[in-house]
C-alpha cells in the first residue's frame, strides 16, 4: 500500500478486521501506519498458515481481531482468540500460527 493509500484511511472510522481479506493458502497484510516512530499492520492468515520463528528489535502489541491462533513466545504457547492482546517483548523469538483462519493487528513502536 502506498503512502497515499494509507493517507486515505486517516480521519475515517475503521473496522480493522475489514482492512484485509482472507486469501486461500497464504498470509496477507495491509499497513495502516508506517513512519519513523512505528507501524500498524493488519494481517490475515488462512488456517494452517503462519509466520516462522523470528525476533524483532522492539516490543510489539498483537491483538487478535478474528479467529483463533497459536502464539509462541520464548518457549510458551498461548492459545488466543478474537479480542485478546499480547505484548511480544523485543528480541525474544516468537511464532504466529493459524488454528483457524485469523486476523491480527500488529502495533510496533520503534524506540
């Protein structure tokens, strides 16, 4: 999404889960905010899809918007459902895995 398309979201009432559609057999995303201070990205995961183990240099906040997911953080797995939020600590390995098709909002603040 271009900066212009993101600007078109400003000042509007949004339902975050509606900003990205499910796509068969894949993970899709839509960046809502992206600037030097941080980003907000909405993801959709088809059932069985996920994001492999990785780390991020900053804390992030993940909110499940729809469906169910397994969220593994530093050796502990959390079964999460719509409406739940978890803080993923900086530099700690983590994984997201779709138990059912699910959508999440990822908020990362740099600094």
